C-alpha cells in the first residue's frame, strides 16, 4: 500500500490540506532552519529548547521526527536509514478485516467533527488511518485496539509528509503509552489523580460529586491518550510540541490535566451534570502555553504539600 519513500521533506502530506503558515511562525523559523540545515549533525537539544515555545506548522512534522527519535541526529547515514525504514514499512501486512472496519467507522466520525478545522483531507486521510493502525496492530499483537488510536494518529497524519512517517511516529507514541500503562494501571493512576484534584480544588471536586459525575469516564480518557480525544486538534498540536520537547512528558501530563481543570473551574461550576460531561469530553480551545506554565506550578505546589511526587504516568 505504501509507495516508494521520498528522501526529502519537501513533498506535501497526503492526508492534510495545504494551508498558509501563520505570520508568528516566522519568528521561530530562522532558529529552526539554522539547526535543520546542518549537513552533519542535528542538535536535538536545541530543537527541544525551541519546541517548548511552539513549532511552525510547515516544519512541525520534520521536527517531531527528531524529537521522537524517528530520525537520527547523526545525518551521515540519513538516506540509508530512511530508505531502510520505508522498505520495512512497505513489507508490513496492513490487512486486518476486524480492525479495518472499526478504524473506518471511528475515522468517519472523527473527520466529521474535525471538518471545521480544515486540517485533514477527508478523501485521503481515512486510508492512512486504516493502513497505519492496522500495520501497528498486526506488528503488536499484545496491544489491544482502541478507538482512541484514530485521535492519537491524527496529529501525525496532519503533520507528516508520508504514510511511513505517520506510522513511525504513531508507533513511537503508542509504545510509550502502552509501556507506561504496564508501570501503573489506569485505576491507580485515576485514584492518584483524583487525590490531587481533591486536594487542589476541593470545591470543584465536591461539586462534581454533588452532580454525580462519572469521574472514571473522563479522567481515565484524559490520562490515557494525552488529551488527543478531548482537545481541539490545534490545541493537541500545540500541546504535543511541548510534550515531545520534554524528556518525560508522560510524568508531566497529569499536571497539565489538573491545570486544565483549574483553568475551567469557574465555567464548570456554572454547569449541570450533562453540560459538565460534554465540556470535559470536548474541551474548548485554550492557551496551551499558559496551561503548561500552570502545570509546572501545580507540580511544584503538590511537591511542597506532599514532599514528593507520586508518579501518575499517562
């Protein structure tokens, strides 16, 4: 299903729509170009430093590949390694009748919701979702398919230049999510998260209880999939810029979730149960830079209260 690999990053992504880059991206572009144009070695530490402040959308896919370790910083064997990766992907079985049907259904629903963002091509994106997710499941029989894989895959379909790159990045991220789940099961993570929530925002926590909100429904989803399902896609892209620039982003993620609750506290307290549920499962667009800054403050606050941080990995 995959075509021959492009050995440059100049081609457009097959699953996304072409859009003009925003003017603010030019402010960072020169810094990124200085790093990316190096012919011998890519300084990934500098890319991480810049990425914490955002990545221009037209080069986001290129930068993410370095941050996720898909592309190596040493460029001496770049073309050989890239070709090997493309050939390996081409040999993966992408047929899975059961998974394909489920992916198609979830992708159709997701694309209908994401239509207003105009970031995904509704004609080519479904086939990419299907091929990438089926390839991953076929290569990782120990991992159970989740409908959330479509939302986790979507940022890579938007940003990457080829189907193979989508797969490589999706594989890296889902492996991180899966491995973190082995370290700490979801029930323990939700319990620890709710303990922090109750400590930091007792009034909001009590209000959720009064409204008989099913905290397990939204909290487990928030913690599992890095808010790929709940945040608007542009906010996911901005958040993952920060995450992929952070060495242990899965440890930071629960505090980002707490920061979002604190940010929305006043609005949530004015809503009833069904409205609260709707907002928590479809979060509004927000300033990710401020949310992340608040997350670090919350982590420091919890550390001061407890004397240590109990891991609540994503």
